[in-house]
């Protein structure tokens, strides 16, 4: 029993150490970045190129002009697609991650304000709700506030620049 209590106390001290907390945060940021990257690359590629069963630029422009009431529709379709596709790639790499996350956060706010807010949290017969937008915006906010973590290309490049 004493041995088990000793092991538990050691584990608690380790889990409470600054090194363990920093490593846990870095791993968590990789998970957040990769989840966001996959979702935004998927939707951005669908808007721009029609990949993954997306509508492509023409259909997205029509949607933006008619449903979202954003004119000119093609301009906003390109802005949204580039923000999502490019921002997703940037987050995956951890390069300019805070800037990418800020752009994606604004993208989600715009989606909520123009389309999904009218459908409620989970959606209705008219369309998808704003629940996913809120979750994605919150994850983007975590990258904006906490950065990309040590396991990112941006951090590695920054370290190399400081070393030289």
C-alpha cells in the first residue's frame, strides 16, 4: 500500500510539473491544429475546386450571393475558400498559425451572421445550424490565444533564426 501511495505521489508531482504541463499543452495544440486543418482544408477545397463533393467556385459564388446576401458572390466565395484552404494548410504546418486562426475565426463569425444563425443551434429544415461554427471559432480562438505550440514549423523556424 505504501509503495502504491508513493507511486501516486510521484505521478502527481510529475503531472503538476511545469515541463509536463508545457508538453501537454504542445501536444494539445497539435491535436487542435490538425483537427481544424482537416475541416478547413476540406471545406475550402470544396469551395474553390469542387473537391470532396463541394460545389466549386461557381456554385459557392451563387450560394454567397443568394443565401448569404454577400455581393459580389464570387469575391466572397474566393475570399472564404482561400481563407479556409490556405488557413487550414497554415494550421497544419503551424506556420503563421495565429494569423491563420484569426482569419478562420472571422470566417466562422461571417458564416454565423449571414447564414446559420437563422437556423438555430442544431439546424432546421432550412439548413445547418450554427453549432459547428461556434465550436470551430472557439478552437480558432485557442490557437489565437495560445499559439501553435513547440511542435510547429513556425516555432522551429523561429528557433533557427534566433540561433543564427
